[in-house]
């Protein structure tokens, strides 16, 4: 029983990071821009979260800095793909390599270390008023990271925007057919820009969770593929905000079990394979395309271009 | 055709210069001197016989990785799995190299290379299978396969194939499997000729054979190729297998020619470097040879720069990332060129 609760608690933690990134990936694909740069945006988020916390002494300022970094990188991806018609995957890979290189360079400049930063102030946890009284559930979500609460707020908010607001209608029309959106007088580029900046900020929140929300330090390449994994979750979650996060939770179970299994007799390297194997299996079940924005990755030219 | 080729070369060179310029700004921000840094880098890459050997020795795996990327790309498949295929190939070669000590050198080396090629090819084949049969995007699959390969091979190195001692590495390969060095105690070995040969064979297949023609037409427009009676799926399999095989052989050359055993993380990021190499080389075999030497020089120079100026050598990934971004967005370079020529016009007027 304890083990099971442990796994669930762990999967909630894992799902928090992936959930933010999945929301970001979902949004950007809905405006037809493939964002594999999630990986790099997360990495920037975890790094600058720690940097901000280190220099200011406040994890919340760190979180703010992570958000700024995420927004800027989201903007970069937008400029490259929308303004300059860069192949979305190449722009993403460029961003990811940039993130990996730049964080390592700065890590060495700031902390004189090739592997990890020093420990910094983290966001800590919040004891939830009523839930922490309920016997079994309190073990799992009695005390949680403030970012988990933020994630839930984000899911609700994005759900509302997407399906209950004019802005969401515009996003969905662009997702269905940008040409039609353009002919309806929707400023496609503007919405794509805004959405990508949001996408970057969401991914950076996921990254920041990994560092200042969990272990309170930065470790070299600590995102280790979670950005790509989040994209797979978007497909399985059918481009729906609740779907993406729910799938993230299931996926979190796989990773949660990984941590449990590491303490058993199986070789740790084999156990480390699990999340990636799980993602491949997820992709097998999700199959591509069905129900998704069809032409994500294709360039759209606004009138007069 | 000729003019588009020329413009590609212009964009590649322009991108490299722009990336160097932006990186210089970064060096300035970090309060170092860019001139000193680039000077140290140049010296480390071309300053002596040994630094030339380091440059060309580093270029060798980059040629393989770049070609691997380009082969799949020609068929319209984006194989980012070079990293994993290199690791799998290197491990296969390290295992094959340990046995068969009595074999003649040529035969033993060929067996090791074949083992690596098949291992890398099959590993890439998984992504091709999923793409053709299940229509799953190859990009995420190959990235997942990278992580799987790294962790799985780490398992092999730390458990069944671990050599005695503290480090996680395999036993030395037998003498008969060693690819000899060209200059002693440097990375440069005869494997570089194999890399060049693979590039030339790829060029020949691409330009002079029906297979190459069909491969390119699948890459340009798969449905049109299908209509013309070309089995697109077949070429996706072939391209992915060959792509993985070339990457795997690249890993094997690192084992047989440089390290003489497999050690955990020995091929760090060559696969990702290969993306930058093929992008800057415009996916053409000759372009890849040139850009692999350029990146080989940058990487070899970076460790000297690190010694002389304390700028972290990871700095090179930043530079590579910038090159990818600039080459992939030719509009930036072109706009810059327009602005320059407009400026000239003004001055003249």
C-alpha cells in the first residue's frame, strides 16, 4: 500500500513537469507550429529558475526569470518559423542545442562546475487545508508544490480560453485551416506569436518545476528528453488540455515505477530505459494525425506576402 | 541549378560567419576577449601537425554522422537518431573486436565494421518500420531510440561486457581489429579514408544510379513518386537502414581507430553534431566533407581555447546551434546581404 501511494505521489510529481510542457506543445500545434523546442525551453526554464533564485535569494524571482526566458525562446521560435519560414523541426533542434550549450557554458561561468549548480532556495511545498486531513489522499496530495496548483489553474484557464472564448475560436479555426482563418479576417500571425510565447512560458514552468520545484538545483541536461516525451503526450491526449495533462499523469506512473524499481534488483541502466520505452508504446497506441491539427509544420503565408 | 548551388554555398558560409559573430558577442558578454578566444581556437585547430591531426581526427566521426543524416534526408526522412545508431554501432564493433584474434587484419576489421553497420542499420530500421507501418513521426521515435540506446549500451558496458577495473568500459579489442593511426598518439587514423570513400559512394549512388534518382524523388514528393511507380516505403526502409549503418560504422571507427574499447559516453553528441554538419553542408556529400572539417576544427580548437582562456568548450554547441538556425533560415542571411548591398548602393549614390 505504501509503495503504491509512493508511486502515485511520484507520478503526480513527474506529471507536473510533463503536464506544463504538454500544454505548451498542445497550444503551439493548435496554431500549426510544431514545437520540439519544448525540450530546450524546459531546460532554459530549469536553468534560469535556479539562476534567479541563486542571485536574488527568492525562488519566486527565479520562477519569474524562468518565465521570461521561456517567453523569449518561444518568441525566437515564432520569429524563426513565422517570420523567416524556418523548418519547424530545424528551428526546434537549433533551440534545443542552444539551450544545452548555453546552460552548460553559463553553469561553468557562474558555478565553475561542469555538472551541477549549488543548491538554491526552492519553491517549497504547500499544505492543502482540507485535503491534508483526509486519510489516504493526504499521503499523495496533502502537501504539494505550488506549481501543481498553478498547473491545475493553467489547465482550467486554457480549457476556458480554447473552448469558451472568441480567442479560442480563432485558435481553433487556425488549427483547422489557416487560409480560412485569414479570409475571415483573423490576424493569423498575431495569434501564432502570442500562442508560441505562451507555449514557451508553459514549457519553462515545467522546466522550473524540475529544478526549483523539486531538487532545488540545476543538473546538466536535466530535462533529458521530457520535452519530446511531452509532445508524444499531446498526440495521445488528442490535443486537448485535460487530455494532455491526464496522459502526463499516466506516463508519470511509468517514471514513478522507475524510481521504485531502481531500489530493487534490476540494473539501474535498464530501469532508466523505461520512460523512453513507455513513450514509444504510447506513440504506438496514439498513432499520428487522427484528430490532430492536420497541417502542423506547414508554412502559412498571410496575404500580401 | 548552378546558381542555386552557389546561393547554398553563400548561405552556408554566411551562416557560419554570422554564428561566429554572435558567438563573439557572447564571449564579450562573458568578459573574455573574442580575438584571444578565436586565436586560441585557430591555433588549436591548425597550429601544428598534431592540431591538424586533432582537427581531421575529430572530423572523421562527423563525416559519418553528417552523411547518415543526409542519406535519410534525401528520402524525406528526418533521422535524428544518429546518436543512438553511433552508440549501438560502436558497441557492436567493440564486442566483435574482442573475439577472433587470429583473423587476418583486413577481415577482422571488415567483420567489426559490418557488425556495427548492421546494428546501426537495424536500430534505425525500427523507426522506419514504425513510420511506414504505423505512420508514426520518425523524429520523436528516433530521439526516444537515442535515449534507449545510450542507457541500454551503458547497461551492457557496466554488466555483461565490463572489463576488470573501475571504469565502465569493455575489454581492449584484439590487435587484429585495430585501425592504425596515421599520426601516432592522435585521433587521426585511416578511418578518415573510409569516411571519404563513403561520401564518394553516396555521391555516386545519388547522381549516377537509378536507385539514387528514385531515392531523391521519394524525398521530394512521395506521392508523386508513388504515382510514377516508385515504392516509397521501400526507399524509406533502404534510406533509414543505410543511414543507420553509416552512423554505426562511424561509431565503429571511433572504437577501432581511436579508443580501442567502448567506454561509456565516448561518442557524446556526435549524432547531434552530425545534424549541424549535414545542414551546413547542404546535405550534399562534398558539402558534408567540408563542413565536417570546419566543425572538426572548431571542436578541436575549442579544447585549446578552453585551456588558454577558460571559456568552456561546450561553447561549441552554442555555435553549432546558431549555424543550424541561420542555415535553416536563409531569409536572415539573404536579408543581411540585401541590406549590405543596399547600403553600398547608398554610399555609391
